[in-house]
């Protein structure tokens, strides 16, 4: 009887540990971004994975480890359009079709109708008629305007020890690549030079991360926080070097304003106009930061000013997702408030460009770093293309509270597509970025021997994407 209870104890313990491990992702470890590689993508290549809509495309599913075909085995393929768009193909329900693999490769030619996700299930039938699922593979078809663009992950609201952050500018930049970002901007408080320091740290190095100048702007007597992303000059220096000129220019703007809504401070609003104009004049993107941030028992700016900024939309973009962690969101769900304000404003027919940012102050112990970000659907990683994508609402904001469940916000078409990318494309991308970021941190810390290793990694994401997107 004693042996029975001992065995029972161990069985229960194993079950509990297994359940805990699965819940924590220990058997399918999460990446720093919170994403996980879809298991079949460890064992197979799917080439291509993103295809043009309303065209016939040949897709190859290539086994990396297991041989196919096996003697006396047969194989079935079942195709399903997830969105059920099927007027041209006359698809009604999933039907298994025979398929014959060659040289470890399953070749499927299909007409991928409309813009939607598609699945292909492969099964193996043994000689004794047992059915084994090989895997379910996911593809996405896109209309031409979106098919020609690429998804680029970025964050441009974060801090180094040049203001109130923990790490050096170079460390922050390397950590950005380590978590899977394609572009970044270091936005220290009242400090444009910190971002230039990050850029200079890696100047001339063979890396794929794009670094752009940024800063968090705090104009005098205006509590609103602004992110200047990509501007050719610092905004802080303008009022720091000549406060009287700043006030004269703001006063001139005030004189042009009519009566403002109840509760809106005229100087603060005029200062907002001044700040966004100065950012744009210098080729940057002006972002209205965390509208509903509540640092104490009151919002950091008046609700009246928040409402009026959304009504007039003098900003280039607004932080839809700001860097607030799980514990902070239990107190005040800032991002939910910002999301609802966005929905309300969009419902009135207005254009509202959005971004997602981490506002991280440490890369190592900040829950949001690498998990709150923007995805731009852009022609390239050039600054002008990224800004154009954001301004034209070709960007989404992503948050992954607690690193568990990525949530995407923005135009619905892009959200649908991004859900697919987060599951089946970007996890591999993030893995590739990790080693480059680690080596960048080493370099920033003085280890110059890593340059040769960085050369080997350069271009790997581009090469990966060349297999993901079909060639027209």
C-alpha cells in the first residue's frame, strides 16, 4: 500500500509539473518578444508562405528531418480557405485529396482566392491504414497593395541612462535587435544627443537594425509629452537655447486661436501646435504620448486637452499602446482608455494614425520592452517610408501583457494579417534577430572581435523573407 501511495504521489507531481510547464511555455519556450515558433515550422519549410491573392501559386512544403515518401505509405492533402472566400474556386467544404511527395517535398498548386488565411493539412496513411497527421500549414494571400509591403517592427519611445533609463544608448540599441525590432529610436527626456550616441556606437558596422534620432520633448509650461521620431535636429535645444523666442512664437499662435472648449488651456494647446510643427519642419514624426497616463491620482494632462487634441488631430500619430505593465494596468488600464478614444474618434470618420511603444526604462527588467511595439507595413526601412506608413494608417500597435498573449490594434485588415504574422512569420524573424542583438551588446561593451560574426548574420532576415513571400 505504501508503494502505491508513493507512485500515486509521483504521478500527481508529474502531471502538475507538466501542466505548469505547458502553461509557462517551458516546452515551447517563448522568445523575448513573447512570441513562440509554431512547432511544424521547426520541422518543415513552407515556401512561399505569403502569396498574391486571386492567382494560382505553387507552394512547396519541405521536410527538414523526416523522409517522404515512405515505402507503401500514401498521403492526403486537405485545403481550407479560413475566411471561406471561395466564389471562384467553388470550395464548399474540406476534402482530402491524394498527394505524392517527392524528395521530402509536398508540392501544392492552388488558386488562392481573395485576401485571407489558408490552411493545408497533410496526413500520412500507413500500410495498415492508420492515419497520422503530418502537420497543418498556414499561408496568407494578399491584394497587390499590401503584398508589395513588408512588416517592420519598431519602437521609438524608450530611455537610456542619458535621462532616467538604466542602460547605455548602445546597450539599448543592441537589446532592441535582440528582442526582434527592425528599427528603433532612443527618446531620452529632453535629450536628442542620446539617440545620436546610439547611432554613432554602431556606425559602419554590418548590422540590419535601423537606428534613427529621437527624443521625448517637454516644452516649458506645457505638461504634454511628445515623441519626436526621426527629426534632423533636436527640439529641446530650440527652447533651451532661446526661451523668449519659444514664448513669442507660442504667443503668436495663441493670438490666431479663437475661443477654445471649456477646460482647454490656450497656452498649452498653442505649445502643442508649436512642438508638432517644429518636429515636422525637421523631417520627423510628432507623436502624442500616453494620453491617459495617470502618474498619481490625476491624469497627467486635462481630459479637456486630450479631447481637443483628438478632435483637432494636430499630431502625426498617437500612442494607442503605451508602456504600461500588467500590474500597472490593474490600477488604471491606460491602453484600454486610449483604445476606446481611438475607436470613438474613428467612428466619426476621422483619420487617426497610431503607434505602439514600450516607454521602457530598462531592457532587462522592464516587462514591456520588446513586447509593446509598432509594426509598419512599408516599402522599406527608410525613415521616409516608415513615417509615410504610419501617417497613412498602414501601421498597427501590438501589446503582449505579461509576455503571454499578443494583442493587435489598428485597421481591421492589418490586424487580421498581423495575427497571422505573429504566429507563423515573425517568431522565426525574432529568433534571427536575437543573435545579432546579443553581438551588438557585446560590441557596445567593448568587444570588437564580434564584427566578423556580425558580417555572417547581416542580411539573414532579408534572405528569410525572400522565401516567405512569393515571387510574382
